[in-house]
């Protein structure tokens, strides 16, 4: 707990203060808001337990908060060697990241009442994870995880085209 309030050696340079604050406090909050939204999917499934589930997923963001230091720059290899960000300066074991990915996917399938929405979420999520692993050989490159959010934005914007049957069903047409 003390480490949370003390600044690591990385902060010997004053310009690293913003990096540290954003990485240690803002990034875990952003990740939690993504979980919050996913767990707020409008269905009746486990509706009375959603707050408990959100608190459970809050623990992942708290874990990120305690684990992260300053984001650092590492060399990525796809499509060619270039510098990219590694959030928190941490490279977790791939198996640990995949456990979180599997749990997140499980909750897509548990809470979403439309099979099309389940598939859209799962295919998008696993495409980013698989693409990152295939191209980089690691799941630790935070800046490339942002691709996930951009692809999801496209999936959500195109919902009227790929989810027509569900939309009509809900409207009673």
C-alpha cells in the first residue's frame, strides 16, 4: 500500500510525474469503465447481481493500480520495428492475460441475450488478442490494445446493419 503513494525511482525526472499519474490512476479507471459498460448490457440476465459483478471487475483495475509504474517505450515488430507504449512498464505472463480475456468473454456470453451481440463482442475481442499475439508475440503492448476500442466503435456503429433481426424483434415488427 505504501508503494501506491510513494513515487518510484522512475520519477527522479520531474517530467515523468504526468506519465506516472496517468498510468497509475487514469488507465485503470479507463479499463474499469469498459468493464462497467460491458456489465451494463441491457438484459434481464443476472440483473440483480450486476453491481456485485461490477465490484468484482473493479478488483482488476485495483490490481492494475498497484502493479503499474510509469508507462515505458518498447520496440514493437509489426508491421516493422517501431516504438510503442507498454502500459505500466509491466509485461504480465500471457497466461495471466488470457485468464482475464476468458473471464471477460464468459461474461459476454452469460449476460448478453442476443447471440449476434455475443458473437460480435467475442470475435472482435479475440481478433485483437489473437492479432496482437500473432504479430508481436506478446499481449503486453498497451497502445496496441487501444485497437480493440477502435474496432469496437466500428462494430457498434454498424449495429443497424449486422443486427437487423434483433432490432426488429425488439420493436415487435
